[in-house]
C-alpha cells in the first residue's frame, strides 16, 4: 500500500493527524479493517504433515513459502524444528536451574517472556519471592554469558536455554 493510499483512507475516516507505521506490505482493505477495529490480524504458522509422501521438488516449492514447517508425524521427522519455531513465535525463553554441585535440571525449565528482556531478578522472583532477599550473585552458562560460567548480578539479561545457579548470602 502506498503512502498516498494511506492518506486517502485516513482522510475518509476523518483522521487528520496520525503516525502510521507499517511493518509489512498490506492491502487497503486490511488497513481499513485495522482502522475500524473489526478484525485482528495474528501471526500464523503453517504445519504441513505427511512430507514423507512428497517429492524433493515439491519440498523445494514448500521451502519458498513463508511461515511454514514441514513434518512427518508418522516418522517423527522435523518435530524438534516445529517445537523450536513455536517457542520462537511465542517469544518464550526456557531458563534451566542448576543446584550447586549437581547437573542442570533440563526436565522443568522456568518459562519467561522474552519481550520483557528477562533478568536474573525476574528469574528468581518466578522461582520464589523470598529468594531476592538472600540473593548474593548468580552463575550463568549459555548464550548470554561472556564466558562459561559468568558470575552475574540481578540485572543480567538472560537468553533462551541459559542455565542459572543462584548463590545466597552467607
């Protein structure tokens, strides 16, 4: 949609002063739907099953399409990629706990929303509210750490699949 078309639509709806930011190419009808607030456009992820029945050429055509993940539930192909894509689309982070002297607990991660740039403090509060009263520092392993492990304070921003060990005051 062009800027002139947006101006004409806004003029038609008596919108004279507005800042319009379009993050993707849309049609005039979609723009009108947003102004009238009668439709909500949500992200989509297409999951194609039974890819074991497709040829390589057909898979190449599917590969050109945006927002899709091919799987085969019968053969359990690409299920991990599907799970990763769902996690990424939901903007959720998995943070694993590591008790001192033990291996990390990969079975039950602490789930945090990535839009808030989750910190060690938010991670501690998700575990229990009283942890921050005794918090000294944390050791972090993973993509957010500059070295493995990195000693961090409460303001350290965590990333997906980081491992955190909390150390309390003595």
